[in-house]
């Protein structure tokens, strides 16, 4: 991961903390995070 990906992660965290009361928004962010994490598979 590089600086750009770290900025994306910070953005996900900020957005989910802001929307913690909105289940639909949290679910949308969860999907985005899941798609993002597929770029970085674990080596095992």
C-alpha cells in the first residue's frame, strides 16, 4: 500500500464514523471497503 491507499482508508473510517447511525450508509461503505480490500489479497 502507498499513501493514496492510506488516504482511501482514512476516508472510509471518517465516512463510517460520520454515518454510524445510518445502517444503509454503513452497508454501502462496507461494500466499498470489501471491493477495495480485494486489491490486497493475503499471501496465505
